[in-house]
C-alpha cells in the first residue's frame, strides 16, 4: 500500500467517487464542529475521540475520509474507524492502509477473539469486553501477534531471544509509553440499562473484572468503560438533558477509580452515538461513535459490499 503522503486514493485499485467523497467529508466536518461545540466546557481534558462507524459501508467510503482527495487537501485525514462484525473488519483491514486505527465495537464472540487480536496489527481497540474469558483470548491473540513480529525481527543473541518472550513492559518514561502503545487497548462494556438484550458486565462487577484483566492479561491495556444505553433514553437525550445510562457509567468510573486506586484520566468513558453524542460529551464522554450522520443510512447486511460493484467482490 502507498504511504500516507500519497493522495491518489487508488489503493489496490480502489477509486473514490469525487462527489461521494465531498459529501462524506462535509458530513464528517459537520460532526467534528458539533463535537467541538459540545466540548466547550472540557478545559484541561483530552479532546473527544471520534470513531467513524463504517459497518456495512464500502472500503472506498473509508478511504475517502482517511485519504481525502487532493481537492480537499485542507481537511485532515481521519484515522479512527469502527466496525461491528469481525469478518467484515478483517477483510477491510486487509484492503486498507495500516495507518488506520480500527476499533471493534460490536458484540464480541469468544470464538472470534483470538483471531481478531492476532490477525489485525492495527487493531487499536476492542470496545466490548465483558468477561475475563474474552479478555484472556484477546490477550492470547495479541501474544501470538507479538511473537510473530519478534520472529520477523530475527533476534540473534540469547538475551534477545529471552526478551522476545516477555510481554510489553518498561520502567522508564518514553520507553514505557511505547510499551503501553504496543498493547491492545480494550474497553470494558457495562450494561447500565439492565436490559437482558444488552451485553455488558453489571455495574457492580466492573471493578473486579478490570482488576482481574489488569492482573492476568499483560498484552492488554484497559483504557476505559463503554456503554450502549437504552434506546428510549438515547432518543430523549439532548445537550441539555441527562441520559441516565451516561450518568450511570460515570458513576461506575468513579467506583472503579476509587476501588483500584487509579486516576480518573486513566479510565476513559466511551458513550454517545449519532443521536445523542452531544449529550454524552456534556456528561464527560471521551469518545463517541458516529455512523449514519457521516455515512448515511446503511444497507441490509445481506446487501452490503466491502468493495463497490465495479470491483466485483461482495462483502
């Protein structure tokens, strides 16, 4: 694949329609402006991360935002994209630049965990971990990926070979930052609404799960908490009204920070989607997931294509 300085939007024969690209970039810019407006009171806090949810959308849509055409050179590349289905994410990741930061945000199946963590080097975060079993499988997948990378580097000395079998770790400043970045980030999903149809750990169990993951999964980094609240509450959310699920997740954050002796900045909150992200930001969200507002309505899953018709490949 071409490096990031390339702007020809022609990776592996994929060509972006200029009119479609212009519309997507306009939509993305509009969402970023709304995020900026909702973030007015976040003095001293990290900028809100925007995950562009690209599920069931073709790779050319993603490429248009990650590598804007030369006519839109005044717009920054977007890096964070979210997918809900493991197979779709795996295929897209194999086709698109490795400079993309992929987020798996869908329901996580245990039998997909290890391959997901092992096969996608630029998998930035898995946002839906709710059991130690899933965390352990993700950890194993990342360990295998790390071993593959180490083998490719072909260590020659005994010390190098011994170090190759160790999890990412360090004891000093800059090196520690690099080591932490080498780990797979995860979010623990919390079922704040108490609905049987929702995945997630119960709020009262979040601290214990995080404690266990931190103790037994050296290739993972617990970056924060995530919730997908009740639809009715989401629909009623405005920048001025408080969503009970967002309030509940913030309370879980307070509990986890207190019980595990962490600082609040060590545990991000991921909450808010297309219909309620401004209200989520008002309640402290560090990350929002926006799909239809950027990409438009999605096709039925059976009709979705990873590549456009001209490519002749169905997703």
